[in-house]
C-alpha cells in the first residue's frame, strides 16, 4: 500500500469512528440512526466499519443529520524546494 492510499484509509477510519462515536453519544442504535438520518442500515454499517468506497451524498446526509460538514484543507507542503513546488503547480 502506498503512502497516499494509507493516508486516505486513515482519514476514512477517522471519519467512521467519529460518526460511530457521535451516534452512540446520542444514544442511538444503528437501526434508529439510519432511519432518522434517512440512510440505509447497510450503508451505515459500511460507513462505521470504515469501508473506503462510500457514496458521498449519503455521507453528507449523515453528517448533516449530526450537524457537521466536511471541509477541504490544503495539505502542508512536504519538504520541497521552491523549484519543485512551482513545478508541481503547473
């Protein structure tokens, strides 16, 4: 597994565990949560288990139900020279 795939897998695991934690904090079973959030039980189980290929519209629906949203944030550059950084933007 390369570094990029590992980073993506870690991120979905973090999102999955946070969603599971928020669901439990609200005292909801997976069945109750799925019904109230308007998603299927199978989707919720896959999401909470960290499945990497999930539907973004359903993820956004779950996050909206919890009162959260996703934000894009630019990664900090890894030790590159000015020339390498300029080349990567072209």
